[in-house]
């Protein structure tokens, strides 16, 4: 029996949608942000005898090689989601595509258990596939927001989703920290074996918790003729949406601003633990505790700036956060000790939670009310973010490779936030309903 589409603003559906943040945030926090960079840096240095790696005829620093691999993974996200999102809108295939990328990412995460350091190709390909699964699923996950709720609720629901994700991923990371510090209680030979097992644990968590969203999220399925023209028709959907974006200044300028601040935000999230370890010599345990502080403060940040947006508008909320991000990047260049790093990390958490939730809700409110192309609109949104990550990570890695220090790379990131601030300052973030796609 076919289940009916649930009414808009249904608390049950909204909570189920938010639960997917709990599922995939466990990967992005425990594996991508904390455990894998630490594990990768240690096992590659042990396998190759130094931080320099012989790879495809090149002698390259291990951290730089990892940064390039992640950048390539996000570039693959752009290629795949842009080609599939038009089809998702045509036939109502948001959930099937979301499920496919979830399975891909979770199994790639589980596969990291096999990486030992010497098999460096595997240690680069699997994180790329995990990133593809994570970021690819987010395109279709985000595209459900304008379907399940009215625009007046988007700010709070988006903030709620990120808060769910921060809180849920913290619980799993706390368990990982406990098992890491007490690995003998769990029968592991050392801490590295404990981390390898955590990759399996996170992959299973991601796959299992996501089933809540898959059960409750529904969409109207339309009959699609699956033949040689399906990709062409999907492409035409994307062209139609892009044409609409170009004609509406608020959407176009916001997307441009989003591109610049995403280069800064996402790069900082990815390299934060490596920066603390390489530049300041902070221990692995303290790095993990720092990330937990960031996550806890991010919950507060998402809530605070959600309220600021409700009272003063998205534009004002974004400007406040962008100004703080500029301060963060300049301060990172000058940070000298552990305590300064911890204070700066707390500040990162405050604006990280706020700017991610506000960006998503702002874009969802700019999408035409009568549009059925939410996946295509969010494909452009997410592809913009992923392209920003590619360029941001490449820029960060190139400057580190040339200068030998991550500190110099943080100054580049500050310029991205300044440009974004100026664009938002001269843009009215109001929906324009004419010429709706």
C-alpha cells in the first residue's frame, strides 16, 4: 500500500529529516575531521620513514597529498550531482539518490579499516569516495527542506538539523575517545588499531541512523522514461534553473558570496586538526577534546544566530558571522600557544554552527515558492560549496607547499571572507517571484 505524502510542517517528518544530520555528521566529525587525519599522518610517516611520500613519481608531503585528494573528491561530487539532480527533480528521485550516496559513503568509511599506511593509494581513494557519498547525499537531503516546511520555518529547522548533527556526532566521538584512551579494555593492541575499528563503527552508525530519514521522507514520484535522453532532459532542467538564478540578483549574489565564504569555512573545518598538530604540536588527545569543544559551541552558535536571523534578518546575521571569521583567520596566523588555539577554536565553533545553518536556510528561502526543482537548486548550492572546497583546499595546500607553513595559508582564507562580506553588504536577500522556474 502506497503511503500518502505527509502534510507540510509535520513535526514527525521534520524531526526525521533532522535525524539525517546525526547520521552523516558522525562521519564528518569522527572520521573526516578528527580521527582519519591523525591516523593518516601517523601511519604514513611510519610507513615511509618521514613526512615525505613517494607517490606517482613525486616526492610530496603527506598532509599536502591528503589535501589534494580531498579536493579531488569534492570535484567528483560536482560532476556527479550536477548530472543527476535534474533527473531527481523530473521523476522525484531525491530519496533514492540520497540513499545511494549514503551507502557509497558508509561502505567507503568502513573500508578505511584496511588502510595501514603503506598502501597509500587505498588511503587516498577511500576518503575520496567517502567524501563523495557524504557530500552527494547532502544535495538531496538539503533539497527536502523547502518540501517539508514553509519558508518562515526554514531558519529554525535548518539550525535544528545542524544542532542534531553536532550533538549526535559528539556522543559517538566521546565514545571513540574513551575507547582510544582505554583500548586494552576493548581488546585492542594499540591506539591505532582502535582508530581503525572506529572507521567500521562510524560507517555502520551512518548507515543505520539514516534509515529513520529514509522511512519518513517521501516525495511525489513521477513517471520517467529511462532511455538515452534521460541525461539530456536532466541537463535541460539544470539549464533552466541556472537561467533563473542568473536573472535574479539576490540568488546570484548570495551564491557568489556563499562560494567565497565556503572556501574559508570548509577548508578550516577540514584542516583544523592538522593545523593544531603540525604548527603547535598539540597532542592527539587534546586535539580531539578541542574538536568536542567546537562541536558543543556550534550547537549554541546555530541557536543564537538562528534567533539573530529571525529578529534582524539573514543578511545581518551573515554579516556579523563573516566579520568574526575574518578575525579568526588573522588570529590563526598569529596564534603561538595551546591556550590561544583553544580560545580560537571556541570562536570557530560559534560561527561554524551559525553560518552553515543560515546559509542553507537563506538559500531555501530564495528558491521560488512554486518551483518543483528543489534538487536542482540545491545542486547548484552544494556544487558551489564543493567547488569552493576544491579551490580552497588546493590554495591552502599550494601555499603550504611553497612556504612550508599552514600559517601563511590562513591569510588567504581571510581574503575570501572579506570578499564575501562585501558582496552580502551590498545585496538585498529577498525572494523575487517573477520568471519562476
